[in-house]
């Protein structure tokens, strides 16, 4: 049985090896969108943001962001609902457009996270270096994006055997590089089509491609870092997951993270009054359309059992 992080993980290692090709690639896809966001404010101030760029950026944020939350996370990782085959494939493709790694690798890592959440073995706990201010600061950075550069990931055949057996999902995972190009290229093509200009293609590539990818990245990664180091905890869980209200709109309800770790297979994370959960609303629409079924909606008895005693 794994134990809670004791802080024995060293804050710094000695001699470092040269980065691998995979680590360099990850570095590019972390750094370049981030640099685009840094450039976005002065560019928007000087040149504004066209309606076409804004519409494309919002559309691709919704598709890729909900592809992660509804698809990669609630459907593929936790089985919060079953999906008809076309929807299942669409969710796999949509989540891949978020450029957070191949589907099966993402799912395997996340299932391992739940198995060892905030304990030895968790791929991305902010508490891995201990509880001091310095240790937590380093742990937050590691949980946010440092862990992405680790060369070892959760073995898919151990943590995601159900997905490994699915040929279509394996193909989508193996063609992740093509989907990364699509995530950057489609906004440019649509921008060119809407404006009939190269400038429209370039600005759409910038706003709906690079800037949008950066925003989706850091919102998702904030769930791993911020939501495991702060926030309210109305439900009992065996880790330090918390609810961070201000992240809920951008994360489509993922930041109601305490309930998620208290009841991981629940299709809705925002179960208390006023907790917006756009991902759950979309799943409900899919259910009404007959595209999703066997949805695991919150059970009042389970919620009552898991609720902390506030008396």
C-alpha cells in the first residue's frame, strides 16, 4: 500500500543527462504556445482581435477543452458514461486536439494518478517534495508541467488495457502527431477561408492555434497543481484534492475536484448549489440525444456518505 509523500524526494538532483528527443519536443509544445500568449496582449492592444479569430479561438477551445474533460477524462478514464461508437471516436479526436499527449498515454497516467493520488506513485502530486513553502512551490511547478518531461509513463497495458484492445483508439493514439498538425492547421485553413487572405490564416493560426492551446494546457494542468494544493474540501477523500471555484468556468467544471476524488466515476463534479459544470451539461445533452447511455449521475446516498461532518 502506498504512503503519503513524506518529503523524502530530493529537491534537486545531481548531474543531469541531456534531454531526449521526446523531452525536447514536449518543451517546444509547452514553450511556443506560452510565448504566443506573452505576445498576445501587446498584439491585441495594437491590432485588435477580429471577429473571425475570436470565433475560431472560442470554437477550438470548446472542442478541444471539452474533448479533454468529457472525452479523455470522464468517459475514457473513469467510464462515467458509455458512448455510441461515433461519439466515442469523436471524443477521442476532439481531446487529441488539445495537444496533451496521445489518448491512451493520457488515460494511463491519469488512472495511475487516481490509484496513488497524493501518495508515493502519483505521477504529479504537488506534495512530492514535502510540506514546507519551498518544497510546495517546487512541487506545484512539478505537478503543473514538470512531470510531463519524465521519460517513464504509466504502462498502457497495465492501466488502460480496455483502450489498448480497441483498434480505432490505438490508431488515434499512434497518429497523435497528425492530430497535433490538425490542431494547428485547421484554424489556419478556416481563417483563410473566412477572410480569403494569408493574413487571416496567420492570425487564426496564432489565436485559435497557439494561444488557444496554451490556455487549454494551463487550465488542465492547474487541476493537477492548484486543485491538489488549495480549495475547499466538503467531501471526504483520501488525498488533498480541493474545489477551486474560479477555475470552474474555464475548466468546464473540472475544478470541483474534491467531489471528483471522493466519487471518481460520477459524471457530474459540481454537485453543490451554484457549482457550474459545463461538462456534465454536455453529457446530459448527449444522453438526451441517445448518444450517451448508462450515465453515472451522482447518487444522493453516496454524496451524503462522503460529505464531511460540519457539525
